[in-house]
C-alpha cells in the first residue's frame, strides 16, 4: 500500500494529526487509570486502528474516589479542520453493574435523523471510536483485574460552537460535534502537497511495473480493494482522498491502462455527476439526481420521494440495497465510469467485467472500473467501461474544431 502522505524526495511529508476518536480514547484510558490508582496520569499510549501505537499528552487529569477525568488537546496535523485545538475531555465513573457504557456530554452532538452510522437519539460517537474506547477501557480493567462497570462520557466544551463550522446541523446532529475516525489519524486531504504525493504514489507504482492501479477514498475502501484484488502488489493501492479527477488523470498520463476506483455512496454520487473533487464542503449530495437514477432503475414513486427527503447518500444506498434494486447501483457506476473517462479525455464503451478480466486478452485501451460499497463494507455495485480511443485522443469532429 502506498500512502499518499509518505516521505519522498520531491515532496515534503505531511504531518498527520489525530482524530477526535483517538483523543477521546487516550483521555478515557488515562482517566480510568487515574481512577484506579488514585494518581495523576499525564501520558496515555493507545493502539490506533491502523496498528500504530501513539502516546498522547494529558493536559489535565483530576480524580476522586468514584470518578476521574482527563483532557487531550486535539491536533489536526498539517491540514487542520474545525476541531483542531479542541479540548477533548473524557470522564469515567464506576457503575453498579459490570459493562462499559459510552455516552456524549457537553459539546458532543446527538443524532436526530436516520442515515448515519449511529442510531437516532444516541450521542454522535461513531462506531470505530466507540470500539476504541471500549477496548481501551476493557484493557485497563483486565490489567488491574477489576470487575466493575464503567460509564464513559466524552465532552467537548467548545463543541457546540465548533459544530457551526461543520455540516452536522444539516445531517441532523445537534448540540455539538461528532467523535469520528476510522483509522485514528487525520490524513490531510485538501493541500497541494497531498495532490503532489498522490502523483508520487502513482509514479512509484508505475516504476514498480504496476499496470492496474486501485484508487480508494480512504482506509475502509482501500481495505476492500485489497480484498478484491489480493494478487496485486502493495504499490498498486493508492489513497486518492477527495482528489478523484486528479488521481485518474495522473494514472492516465503515466500510462496506466486499468484503473479501479473504490468508494462509497456519498463521494461516488458526486463523481456520477462529473464532480471530481468530492470533499463534503466542495459539493453537497444532490438527492434529486439520486432520485433520477432510482427512477431510471424502476423505483416506485414512494421510493423516489423518500430519496428526495433522505438525510445522507448512505441512507439512500441502504434503502436501495434493502429493496434489492441492483440496477440503481449499476446505473450509478456506469455514470461514474463515463464521467471518469471524460475526465481523462476519453470516450467510453461498455466493458464486460468477465471478458475484461480474462487472462491473456491484450487491450491497451484505458479501462475504468468503479466499485461502490456501503459503510458496513457490503458490495453495492460494480461497473466498468473502456475508452473507445486512447486517453487524450479526440474524435475526428473534435480535432477539426
């Protein structure tokens, strides 16, 4: 796997930050240790989901007989977002019954609309941070051989104000920010240096003899791509982040003739419309467009109305998956493929995946495949198209203009 932020001779490496989920986990671990040993804890080392051990500074730690709290300052790295510098405070307390209860306090939002990874009514602490906190707390209890219940409450004192700079209110997350993070680190996606390192990652792949590159939007999609193509070398997997158009153009310019893109509903719904920079702040999800795709796929009028009123693209994907409407995802994939080929200056013609993957079939035309997965990691749709002429070449009528 080639990380787009990796060090190289041409691009200064970007400094990764840490997610709110990682900060909350480090604070929870420190607070529980302080509660147990009745001493101040000023360092907290946790294992991130990517397998990396990181030590966090605890800027404040207080304890009593039945409760303790610890505070971490969130570091966004070289591409700080709205939560950079936020105070992440986790309080732990003993409960009468065994078990680990996780909740949000001041400045952590509450989910009020469906379509998010967290159920309506729950604190906006996403599944991976919940798992990180739960595992860290359990590990401390096991280390001290304690069999007691623990309540964990994550707070962000300035969270309600910070949330005004995010999309939380539109998503139905009210009262504060979300505690997020699937890998524990914040990879800077919106800098020129990141784009340069994406190009570098593709160059490394080309120089390694790779002819098929798998572009992913993040950690979960990259993992799916690796499982989909286990025979490919690690250099073939490149995280493009939100820079879909840039990454595809770089692949085509550097001679790659087979490109697979793995992503989820939110970003691919934008690609299908020709939007090639898919950051959430760059372009909103167009639910009218998704309803149009569903109509083409034979969805009922009631379903179309539900799509128009949906909260997130992921919710639409879950809805169509539940209905078994495979044509919807096929149609979206086809739109994505056409838009991506157009981005490279190529026309498209349909490609049969089975034929295209047949061994020994020589084809130097640019081939693009899109793989759409759900937030749970389910395959929703897979489509492909092949350029009718090489990248950068134009049809006769275009050349005459």
